[in-house]
C-alpha cells in the first residue's frame, strides 16, 4: 500500500492549500517520504507509472479517503475546493496578464538573466489579495546591483511590494546568481514551490535552473518529467539586449557592486523582520533571500495534523 500512502499524503498536502488535483497532477507531484533527510534521499526514481496512480485513485480501498468531481481528486468530504480552484484559476489568469506588462520592462534591467513566476500565481491559485511572487536570476558578480536596479524599476512603475501594499504588486524576495542556481531553501515547501515555477524570461537559463535543482526529486520523484515550457515566456529581442548591455556597461564596475553590497547588506541586517523567529534570510554574492515569515513550516504542520487525523490503517507501512 505504499502507493496508496503516497497518494493520500500528496492529496493531503495540497488540501492545506485548498487545491484539488487531476490524476496527472497527483502523479507528477507525488510526494516521497518527506520524513527522510533530503541529502540522504538524493535522487529518487518513481516506481509507479501514471497508470498505476490513476488505477489506485479509483480503487475500492481508496474510497474512504479520496473523492472526485469534474476530473479532480481530493480528500473525502472536501468537494467544495473544486469550485475554489476553478475560481482562483480564472483570477490567476487575469493577474498574470496584468503582471506581464511589467515583466516586459524588467527583462531590460541590467544583469537580469532570468525571471520565474512562483507562489500562488504559478500554482494558478491566486486570491484577490495575492501579490506577484517572482524569482530573479542575476549575472554572477552583480547580484547586488541587479537587486537595487530591479527594486528601483518596480518602484518607478508603482508595483513594488512593501509595507501593507501587496495586492497586485511584485514581491522581490528571492535572487540567485547564474553561477549558483541551486536554491538554498531545500524542504518540502521549497520542492513544491520550485516544481511549479514558470519561466517568464530567460528560458535557456531556466533550463539550467531546473537541472541544478534535482534535489527536488528527493521529495517529488516525478519532478522534471514534464516539459518546462510556458506560453508566458518572453523572448529576448535586439532592443532588450541593447538596453541591458548599455546599463551593464554603465553599472558594471566593481566599485559600484561593492558600494551597493555594503549598503544593502547593512539595511537587510538592520531590518527587525530579519530577527523574527524562524526567519529565512540569506545575503551573499550568490543568493539574496528575504523570507521573514516562511510559509513552509506552517503548511507542513497543518499537513501533518490533517494526515494523522485520517487514521489510515496502513499509515506506517
């Protein structure tokens, strides 16, 4: 019953997010035993096919735990989340269309090498009050200057998230350098977050990003089985290349990077949110991560509570 165990575990994890799943999504995001340490798990090859998952979803022994509606599967008694997903999917489309007008500008910012959509928008599960989460890959050696230029650009466009202003604003809390694409936040929530990431710009760099984050297979063995392409991905043009190169020629001097590094690092370390319990803060020349209140621990705690409440007889198998 190991597959049944994995299926219920997966549906329970996404139940915390009110997210019913298709049969293909259950298989694609099938969660491995998250109690194992990711370093010891390494790359895990799934032993179950899509057909195995679909067959078991309809098996008699699963009816007490899994229900289905309109092609979606969910925990028994949670039928209402199907309508929630459909509503949020439509809203996410509208929000993404609105955001893309600003992404077209951000791809021209000096030292930007990739922009990826993450969070609720990537999941197609945004709410009215949701912001726009993105991950930015910067040219190595210029991550600090890239950050300050992107911040300035979003501020001038009026879409930078700060303070209580977050609805339909860009959240700039995650940068990685193009020579250090492996993200530092390696946990179940991180595996969820970056298995749904959608490339908005820099598809070639995005392919390298996917290849460098194979640790996700330790949690989701079917990671990377799908084609990481998107109709939202913007192409680099002659104009965008010229604008970036001109900016990089202007701001590419080492002493500029040293100045903005010193200024931003001091500001990050002086921020009271940096010292909040459980805060995930990384500030170096490879990664700039500012997560004062990470969602991962909260989601994981609620997931465990719901899973154990099911009292599945084969839980420990």
